[in-house]
């Protein structure tokens, strides 16, 4: 219904409307998940902490590279920002939640071996 109502206003408006709808519906979805799984909100939000902190650290690192203007080439500047962001994100995520990363690796490897 949202797409039918807003398609004539362009892709940007449509994507913004979908994002707003998702943002407004998320608390309802979370409440339903919490009720069905019978868990508290902190237990639900715990897996989001490490990626959120890693994202914040990545943002700071990329903005620092961006503000330094040390690189003249736009392509090299973009490469430096992407590489720095990836390294910082992975390093912070690994430092904060390496146990979960290793568990995910083990699950994937078990599935590959059994397939």
C-alpha cells in the first residue's frame, strides 16, 4: 500500500517512507518477540552492543581520515577510508565479542562439513 501511494513522488521519498514505517513498527515487533520468547529487553539488546560500538569506532576513524585531508587523490582517499573503517570495525568487534565470532565460525564450518 505504501509503494502504491508514494511511487509517484520518487525513489527517495519511497525509501524514506519505508524507513520511517520500519522505525515505527520496530518497537511493536520487539515487544512481540520479547513476549513470545519470554526474555527481558536487555537480553534481547545484548547482541547489538558490540556491533553498535564497533560502528561508532569505525565512524570516528573514517571521519578522522576524512578530516585529515592528507591524501590528494579522491580514489586513494576513498580506499583509505574504506580500509580504515573495515580494519577498525573488525578489530573492535573482535575485541568485544570474539567468543560469539568463534561460535558462528564453528556453526558455519560444521554445516560445510556435513553438507
